[in-house]
């Protein structure tokens, strides 16, 4: 089986619109409950990274770190925990 045949099988056959593939992938993720898990994982990584940066800078740049973490949370569609 060729790669193209595998892809067609994964995404339900041939699509006339290549931009349907991201939508289909998102639908598959939603069906399997992966979207929320991925958002939680991304948000957790942002929280962990921002806390690490705060620890390393000794509080000197907390305001900037918080702003960056807030933007990252917006992009992951997950409200920030803002520990610190």
C-alpha cells in the first residue's frame, strides 16, 4: 500500500479540497478526546516553563514572564493558572 493510499484511508478517501485535511484531523482529535489533552499539556508546559524562568531570574523579570505566559495561554486556548 502506498503512502497516498494510507493517507486517503486515514482521512476517509480522496478530498477535492486539500484544506479539508486539517479540519478532518481536528474532528478526529475531538472524537478521541485529544484536543483537550493537548491543550492541557501545552498549558502545563507554559506554566512549568514560566515558573522555571521566574526561579532562574530571581523575580527580576516576573512581569515580563507573566505577560509572555498569558499570551502563550491565549494561543493554546487554555486559561492561565498564573502561579506566582
